[in-house]
């Protein structure tokens, strides 16, 4: 949102601003094509990828609570630099610190929620993470809409500095979080304390079976000195594939067209700066927040797979329709009639709703619940690193793709939606209501992944435990 504000562009990206305002020969698809501008967006994710190598070890050694605290502190430092920036270097360095916060937050929060929640409502609790992310996006976009009206052109400073508000809540709140039973056993081996935490979480004294599962899983994990080496073993191949492909697919849904550059797109179709920021706030924030509530209700009832498939089909249809309208109606110069402009807004809302109840929350939920304890922190780090890598690549290349592909960029992402929806249908097993420490069962029974388990006899033991 800030990157579409004229005072911000004038100060840090004057060439982009001049091209947008004065150059009538440049295609409407290409006016925002600046590698420096996209570097600002993607720089956040570069340090996130590097920090993922550290976050896994920190979470494993010190627990999720400490990782969340580190993420909050990094967010605070990044927001302070962004809000006080007077040159591009301070701006980018602030974004780099935000990247550290992004990684530690994404590494620790989904795992914390999955480990703390009872199996029957694990999906709802974990999807709460995505609901809060969507609420944050809505708040940020509404803030942008308000600050861009400030006379004097310094509203962008407030937009960037206000990241300190949720960062403060995250940092202070982490001090009051209890450790998960899994972390207590793994780090302190205090079975009595872990049992009390399980009883507190479940609201019942009958937790002996789950406690024994946790103790057994912890014992296995302590024999693993190098979890990143362990995770490449054949028996962990199904989880490793999902840890790579799910975050990759999440980024090639095309959601970044909306999330990062919705104001840019709305400016491209000739909406005013004020209108583009407001539409961005309502679409990327409001629709995302409302639709993310749906899987909190349905993920533990209908299952993860059904929501993945429904969302994929909904996003595919809307992407193809948006691309077709833009290809037919928007040339290199000109714009839409008001009717087509609003039709595109409706279709973008349909798209965002599809992402909001499927790949948005489930892209974080499923990877956080499929790993056994001995490789859980390593698996989540891979998930986060892959997600950040492809978020960065999409952020860095999207404006150039928009310039060269024009409306074809929507068909490009539509092709990926076809691939990923097909993949989920055939290769993703259902994980609803399965205890997190007994998740091996779903892979051993799957028609494709079961061939990666040499010790088939273990299946009967798992079924007996269930």
C-alpha cells in the first residue's frame, strides 16, 4: 500500500513516480516496473530465509516461547527503522529486520498452536493464526488509506512505524505464554509438569495415553543430533515433499497479485489513488478476514482436503475470468469502462475469498501438524524458508511479469492452480482429528506414500495405540 503513495514514491523512487505521472508512452502494465521498488518488497523475505536456518535450532533448544519473543523484538526494531527512514538504505535495512521477525513468527506460532491444541479442534486453533494475519492486513490497509490523506506527505512514516503496535503485543504477550507439553518434555524431561499442562489444555485428568506418546516421541527425537540430515531419509519423504510443495503452491496461487500489489493493479485499471487504496483495504483485508473464519468452523468437520479443492477451483475460475476481461478490454493505454472495473473488483473478491478459506490458512496448518517430533522444528523451518523464498521471487518478478505478460500473468498463475489442485486431490492425505504424535498412520495408509515405509509392521502398532 505504501509503495503506491505518491509522496513515498517521490522521496524514494522518483523515476517510478515520473514514469507513472508523465510518461504517456509507457504501457499501463509497465509503469510500476522497477527492480529497486520490488527489491524493497522482497528484501523482507531474504533475511527471513537466512533466519530460518537459525530459528529451527532456537525453537528446538529453547522452545516456541523464546522464538516468538525474538520475532517480536525484531519486528519492533524493523518498524522503528522503517518509520524513521530518510534514505533507501534505512528503509531496506528495516525491512531486513522485519524479515527476521517474519521467520521466527512463522516458525514458532503455527507449531505452538498445533502442539498446544487438542486434536479435535487443532485445525480451528491453528487457522486462528491466519485469521489474525488477515486482520492485520485489513488493519494495515485501512491505516494506509487514512495516512495517505495526511497533508505534508509524511503519512507513509506512520504506516511503517505502526508495525510497532502489533509487535509490542506479540513481544509482551510472549512473556506470559506457557510452554507446550511437547517442549517441556523435550527440553526439561519434567513429565509431571508436562502432565499438568496436558490436563490444563484438555480440561481432564485422563491424559496418560497422550503423555506416553509424547514421552516416546521425545525419546526418539533426543537421539537425533542433526534433524536436517534426518529429514531427508526415505521414511520422511512424504512430509519433506509436503514441506516443500505446499508453501511453494501457496505462493504460486497468484495471491501476491492481490496482497502485495492490489493498489498497483487498481491504479493500472485507472482508479484514483484514494480509491485504489480503499479497494485494496476492503479486498485484501476485509474479504480475507471474513473468509478465513470459515475454515475455523469447517476444517475439523469437512477436512483439510475438501477445502483445498474447493478453494483451488474457485481461485482458478476467477483468475481465468479476470485475465480474459483484462486481455479483451485493457490495452497498453486507456482503462476500463466503469462496469468492467467493478466486475474485476467482484472477481478479485471471489478470488480472495477462495484463498482465504483454503490455501491461506491450510498452507500453514497442514505442514505444522504432519511432522513427528524429532524433525518437527526442521520441517517447519523448511516450510517457512521455501515459503519466504518463493514469496521473495514472486515479489521481485511480479511487476516485470505484469509488464511483459500483461493479462497473461493471470493465466500463468491459473496454470499453477490447476497443477496444485490436481496434486492435492491425488497426493494429500486427510489429517483431520488425527493426534499429532500418531500422524504416521495417514502416510502409511496412503496409496502412494505407503511405499516409502519399509517397516509395514509398525502400522498395526499405531492402529492399536489409536
